[in-house]
């Protein structure tokens, strides 16, 4: 029997230091508590590859309870760290300062912040240049800019997909907002809801989400008829669906 030279080393135990940081396999991970910033009923953990574990918790959660939850999620945390080692997942910036990387329609763009009296945002040559007064909330300015970009991009996309597929007789009512768990949905009243974060993903993936929601106007559930429609209008939709999973991490950013 062949035996490899590798020696089995048991993983080092996870240790938590006063809920400020934890150490897992010799790696230090900062713990950022975001307590009560939103009305939520349970604790949610999300890992950011900058080495940060975000802990969103209801206001009354005790430190002891949080420690238990983190310990219980150790296997999940190890998997997250491993996933990000490959480096193909797209992440959001933890700080909005010059040099950080943002995403616009699937392309990375460097954020550049300049001090000036008037607030302006310009996107060119793979840069998002934000001009703003000292101490201006850069994160909020960028998110507002994304919202405006989404208005234009989604308007054109919904129009184009609707016309080319002929699925509906008229354009549907649509809205967009930053959402944390889904890229799109449609309500029983016939409104299509798109996630504003979609302006960060490649156009073809946006097309795929819009088509998906349009098909729901014809087929409510994800049955065979629904996928027949998807396959007919976008034979390679699965490829774009897979692209979207690379951007899934963007949904964990808290947008103010
Ligand atoms: Zn669906």
C-alpha cells in the first residue's frame, strides 16, 4: 500500500477573544458586531474575506449566546474561509476609501475619493471617482450612484427583454431596491422587483434575472413549463445563473 508523506495534522481549535476577534487555524479573524441595526429575530453570520466575521444580532442577544452560535458555526466558517482562498468570489469593500475595488456591470473599478465642495460621481477608465466634501459619507454616495445607474440599466434591460421575447403585451411595472436574499421577485399584483445590487453583475446575468421574472408572469412556479420558457428564450441561462453565484457575497453588505 502506498503511503503519502503528508502527516495528518488535526485542525487547531477555534478560540474567541472577548468577542473582538477569533483565531482559527492560526488565522486571526475580526468580529464585527452589528447589534440591533436592523429589526431581526435571529443571529446571522457572514464572513468577509478581508478577515472579518460580521455578526448581525437582535439587540438583546447576550455575548454568551453569540459565543455559542459562533462555536456552533465553526464548520461553516472553515468552509467559508476555504471558499475564498480560491479567490473567484466577488466581494464588497469593507471600507469606502481610495484604492478599494467596486463592481460595475461585472467589471472591477477602483474607487478614488477626492476632496471638493460639490459632490460628484464619475465612472470612467475602470475607476469610480467620487468628489465630495471632507467627512462626507462616501459609502452612501456610492450607493446612491448605484441606484441611479440601476434606473437606467434596468429600464433598458426590461424593455429589451420584453420586446425580444414577446412574453407580455406591455412592459411590466418594475421597481428596484437593495435586497439581502434574492436577485429578483415578482409580486401577485404584477410588479417585478429587482435587486439594485444587480448593477454590479455582468449584463447577461441581469438579462437572465429579468427574463426569469418575466417568465413568472406566465408561469408562477418553477415547473417544467417555466424552464421550457427559460430554455426557449435563453438557451444558456444556466451559465449566467452560475455567474450570479460568484456575486452572492455582495448581498451581505449592509446598505444604509
Ligand atoms: Zn423564480
